[in-house]
């Protein structure tokens, strides 16, 4: 029986209704899924924008603080930190006013101070100097112990000066010799970040956080006072930070309040700080979850009455309009955040060549949005003409290399004003590596650049003061080049600035020929001293002879690098004339003194010459021992050639082999001469050298002579000991002592002749001992062995030990002693150590 028409219609309607409801469910499910993805995407964009705003705010704040610290660092002189604490002088009041002015210019500051090397507040922007000591703070200890330290940012701490949680940003102050003089010290109240974060809308359950490199809490919104300065174990951002990522997005549950959020984190530039922006799931999925509830209710209603679909559709439209309104509000909040930070964002669609700017960028560029052609070329046209190629190359290069770029460039305003902007950009690619879009930020840094210009102007003022000094001053670089000469040189010498700079040797040639030896001696003395002075005559360009008082001191950069010497020359002709008149009265006395000095100097020259002759004789003696074996081998080789020839066994091959061996022996003898000559060549400059290596060098020279006399040597130098001085002079002293020990052992004909050499480090001194078993030195002779011309040898000169004593005491500031110990003599040399600077 066929179904009736009404039955078929009913069935059709039922099938149609079920199919319609199923299709509607599918459409609603798809709509809800798309809405979920859109909510998540919006939350991610909002979190990334917020974290970018937090990063730029923190980076700009620290940079402003550092700019002030550099300015303060440049105006504080080392002697300022040695003025007694609490002194009321013109200079202390000047420093106090300077700190107050810098303090007033940065509203984020909680305090601006100068701390001395003992950790005590020495100067302050406060009206009353706080009695605070910071030697227990880690930032103070690090700057004190690290000469090359740069900007130092402390952990979160409870400030003793403002009584609040704060960060301390500091830079090291140094004395003239590079030692620690204190630090420039700014207190940055963390409530500044709290206040800024509270102005940003992150929803009812969102959070904004600032942490240090160890993820200790520095600032948080909503406030987290009980957790300030604490490091939470297993923080959800730790894996990303440990991998070295500078920014990223992830889902996690807050460890402070347990709320599930979508987090965006960023490192603040290259500083040891990180910002986190968290949008709560309960906030960005609130509408979607509500819609899910609506969907369930609607599904029940639709199952009963299909007509409810119209109502649901209408409600969905209303909700969509509300979501659009919320999106507009979110964009308004982002716009407000960008305005506060003078930071705009942009995005370039590389496929469609469409450029989108935020309102803040239009404000920075001062361009009407309705007249701006939104393209990359239109962006380039807004840049200063001289910077367009640089910006274009930076951007295109970053796209090709697939790396972000960071650049500062200028904008030329219609009225001729110049603006400086800091631009950052990152490009995103598809799976095939094709660039899809670029996104970045632009920040107006004109104020920062003006501050830097003001700093340069301050430096120019100081240079002007130097240019108008009365004395002739100059700065001579490490290679004798002239870096700076004051204009007063022309008043003093008759030569202009340009002549001294173009011809650095002129500063020496203007010295009177009879006084140039004074400058030579002065240069030698200043090699070992930070400062030195000398008086000499000059011959001016017009031929007039004038007297100068010359003083100079070494210049070292903050990293201890030697940068030449700064010299000051004052005309003291009038004073010298008075001195000469006084000297005329005492001329006879001076002549007698000069005669005695000349005699002593002549004696010294004779001693040095005799020492050199003795050293040369010792060298020839040792060369003879070194040559004995190769000469014997060469004699045997010549005899073999003759035998081969006499017995008709000499062939071309055997002759070639014999001559080759002879050449090697002769080369070895020639090398011996070069090696021994190097040991007796005087050092030109002092330096650090290893005592153990010097011992080995001395034994190399004399080992053949010792072996020829059957003298055994025991060494005991188990550690590296570094001293400062002329290494070859020290080797010569060792050779003198070893030669004396050899002579004593050779005369005794001991079958077990032995010399022991040891070197140890005792506190701040190196101790070197040379001991033999040759029977010792007679008691009545022992006190005289270091006197000049005293000797017990028939052919001895009596100057070897005397010169050794002079070298150790005068050139090394050490001492040498001789005693009888055990079976022979014991010579002890004590030298001060020179500590090497440690790297930061």
C-alpha cells in the first residue's frame, strides 16, 4: 500500500527538517570553531602587542637612566670621591646641584647618588645625605671587583633610601690608575612600572609582569607584593628563557593565582630583563563559552521548534556586532598604550604590497592618513632622503637573510625639523620559505638624541677650557703621534698647533741640543712611573732660549689600555734666571759635587764594561764547550774521507753523504753562536717573564761547561712564577752565580759535584736559591763577596757578584744574600711579584 500524499509530505518534511537541523548544527559548530580560533588569534595578537609595549617601555626607561649615569660618570673627577665625607666646598655643592638637576629630569627616579669605594653614599640628589652603606649589595661588589664592567642592574631589593621595592642601575667610577673609586647609582622605583602597567587594560584576569634573568619577580599587575624579589621554582617561562629565545607565545597556568592564560614574553633588548603579558582564557573565551551555552539551549529549542532558528540567527548577529565593538575597544587600548610609549606598530603584506600603520606612526611621521599611499615605496618617501638607501638595504637584507633588523634613522618634517626614530622589524615566511608579511615597531627617540647632543656639547665646553689654558699642553699617543696640542704652544715656542701635529718629532727638536739628554732620561724614567717631571731649555722659532718645567703622566683607558702620555709645559725662564743667580754664589761647591759625581759615573761605566767583558769571556768559554763535540765529529769525518780516498773506496754518493753531514755539523756550530748571542743581548724594555724559563735559559748556556766538569744539576721549579723586569739581566745574574759554583766545585775535584736550583713563591715574593756542595765560603771572606773588585781567583775581575747585586737591587727592587749551608754555599735571591690584572 503506497503512502498517502500527506504521509509522503510529512516524511519529506521530517527528513527535510532533520536534514535542515543537522545542517544548521554543522553550520553552528563551524561558526563556533571559527569563533574559538578568532578569539585565540585576537588574544595572541593582543598579548604580543602588550609584551612589545612592555619591552619598549622598560628598554626606554633603562636607556634614559643609563644616559643620565653616563653624563654623571663623565662629570665626576676621581679626586671628587676623595673629598672627606660631609665636606661643604664649592665642588661638593656643584656636584649636589648637578645630581639634583639630573634627578629632576627623570620622573622614574627614586634617587640619584654617588657611592664611594667604601660603599658609603658620598653625594646625593637628596637635600640631606643619607647615612647608607651598600657594600653588602651584589651590584656594588660586582662593579668593585670587575674593572671592565658596564651597566649593572641589580636584583629586586627593598631600597634603604626610599623604603620601597626598587632596581638599582649603576656604573663604575675609576681613579686615574684604573682602580675602583666608587659608582654612579640610580634608584629606580618598581612602583613606576606598577603604575604604567595599571594603565594598560588586560581584562579582569590578565596579568603584566617584569622579571629579571633568573625570573625573579620585579613588578606585576595585579600587584604581587608578597612575591617581590622571589624566584618561583619551575616557572612556566623558564624553558623558553633557558633556550635563549628572545620572545615567544605559549599557554600556561599562573603559578601565583592558578589562572590559565595565553602568555607572550619578550627579552628587554639585550638587558637581563624579561616582560610577560598574560591574557586569561576566562576573558578571551568568555564570549565563546557563552555562545557554547547558547548553542546547547538553541539546539534544544531547535529540536522542538525549527522557528527558533530565526531567533538564534538574530542573536548571533547581535553577538557578532558586540564582538566587533569589543575588538574596536581592544584596538583603542592598544592605541593608547602606543601613545604613552611613543611607539607605533606596522605590518606590510608582501604578497599584496599593502602597508598598515597604527595611528601613533602617523603621529610620529606627522602624515595625514587620508593622503598616505599605503605601500612600501610611500613609507620610504617619508624617510630623510639621506637615510633612505640605508633603511631600504637594512630591510631587504633582513628579508633575504631571514633575520630581524634593528635600525635608527631620521625623518625630515615638512617644516625642516629632524626627528630620530628607532625601528625594529621581523619577517614571517611560509613553509616553502617565501616571505609573506613583515611586522615591526617605530619609536620616536628624538628626546634621547637631543640628550646625547647635549652631552657632546658638554664635552666641547671642556675642550674649549683646555684650548684656553695658559700652559702649553699636549697628548702624545702610544706611538709618539700627537693627538692634541693646546694653542698656547705658539705663545711658548713660536710654533703653531698644526706644525706640532704634522711633525711629532718637533716636540723633541725644539729642546736645546745641550738639554736633549734630559728629555731622554726623563722618557726612560717615565717608562716605569705614572708621572714624572723635568726642567729643560727650548729654542723658540725666533731663536730665543727659554726655560720650561715639563711634567707628564701616563694615560690609561678604563680597560687599562695604555694610550700615551699627557704633558704640561710651563715657561719658568724668570724663575731659572733667579736660580742661576743663586747658583753663581754656590758655583764652587757645585763644581766639587759635579767632579765627584763624574768620578762615580766613570767608575760605574768601568764596572759595566768589565762586566760585559767578563760575560763575553764566559760566552766564548761556553761556546768552546758546545763546539768540542761537533769539532771532534768533523775531524773523524775528514779522516774517513781520506781513508776512503787512500783505499779507492771514495764514491760520489759517499762524498755527498760526508759533505752533507759536515754541513749539518757546521750549521749546528753556527746556530750555537746565534743562541748564545741572543742570551747576552740586552733587553730594550722590561716585561713579565717566567722564572723557571729563565733558569732553563741559563742552564742551556752553561750546561756543556758543567757536564765537562762532571757537575750534576738538580732542578726544583714546580710552579710557574712570573716576575717583572729585564729577563736577560736576570739570566746574566744566574750565569754569574752558576759560574762561581762551577769554579768552586772544579777546584775541589769532588766526584759527586752537585748544584741545586729551586724557585718557590712565598706570599708576594719569588724566592730563588742556588746551592752547591763545594765546601762553602770562608767566614772572613763571606761578608766581602758582593763588594766591587773583591775576588779570590787569580784571573778574576771581582765585579761579577757586585754587578749581580746591583741588578737585583736596583733593577728588580729585590735582594740577594749568601750563606754557608750544608756542604757548600747557598745563594738566595728574593724578587717582588708583579700581579697580572684579572679579566672581568
